[in-house]
């Protein structure tokens, strides 16, 4: 049976969109309730990077002993968090549950939105759009993963121990910890969308692969500066662990933009 959804009137499209939004909200609420119920597991995962026995720190300690070099790990430390308001812990629980459930529901939400716009696309564009959606989701997850295992643990360790005066004690609220965690995760997730952004801009004719290749040295400097900003530890290892993947994605974006530009010029000619 042919798909006639693209022939629906405006009211029909709005009704279909309303159903999609309703399904997404229901799934989001159910996932949030599940995350809320799994409080111990959820916060054990979130607070793991603040522990001195975190996986990355253990790996660095192992490499130090294997290569017989000074310890690369920041050493033993015990995190302490405080709540300065009566409702702080409860509201943090709700906020984290909502954010975590939104991340878990992202594939379902993307799939529903794609199903909504798919009938208006040609078969080739439909397959290409599905590929772009899958790739962008994977890149976003990769950015969040890099932040979780590399950037945030060192950023937290540095900021929690930094003192302008020895007699000023850091008392970290759980809200500030969660805020930094979420902001850095979103920032790295967006940075890893470089190939997708390059694809879209090249598709619109705003950039070309040749232009991106010409500015690759400036891009490296910009990525280094941005990496230094979001990794306040400023050690060479952390800086390289952030810079190298992002710059590799920029080089991959050049190839993507070049391919798109060639295809666009071929179609126009």
C-alpha cells in the first residue's frame, strides 16, 4: 500500500506531529521514572569520575608502574559534597533523572521525528538522512564518553583542589558538580558533531573542502585553545587526549565537505 502521509492536509500533519510529541513525552516520563527509581546506580555512575579509584586513574597508575616513570595519576583523594538548601538533593535527583532519561530516549525521539519527515523525502535522500542521523548520534555519544572518562575527571580533580589561599577550603555543592558535568558533556558532544556540521554547510554551499583544508592550521590553533579552556588541568596528556580526536574529526570533515561539494557541482552541471 503506497504511503499517502505526504498528501495529508496541514491539519493532518499537525495531528500526526501531536501524536509523535505525545509518544516522545510518554517515553521520556517512563524513562525518567525508571532513572529516578534506580537512584543508587545512577549516582554511582555520575560520581564515579570524582573517585581516586576511577578506571582512568587506575589505568594511568598501571602505565606509570609499567613504564617506570613518575605517576601520571593525580593520586589519592576523597571527594566531599555538600547541599546548601533543604531541597537541593531531592531537586538534583529529579534533574539528573530527567537529563539521563532524555539521553536514553534520544534514539527513540530521533527515530520518531525521522518517521515524520521521511514520507516527504525521496528514497535516496531518505537513506542518506537516516545515515546522517545515526552518525550524528554515534558522534555525540563518543563526545560524551570522552568527557566522562578523560576530561571531566581531571577537570574536577583540578578545580576541587585549587586554592587561591591555603586557608580557603573548597566546599563543593552537588548542584555545581552536576552542572559542570552536564555542560562539559554537552560541549564535547557538540564538538564531535563537526563532520555532520561540515556536511550540512557544504550541502548548503556555505563551505567547501578546499576552504576547510586551507584553514586547517588555524583550526588546530583554535582547537588547542578551546581544549586548554575546557581542560583546566592544562597538562600535556589531557590536552592531547582532547585535541587529537577533535582535530582528527576536523580532517575527516574536510573529506566529507569535499565529497559533498563534488556531488553538488556534478548535480548542478
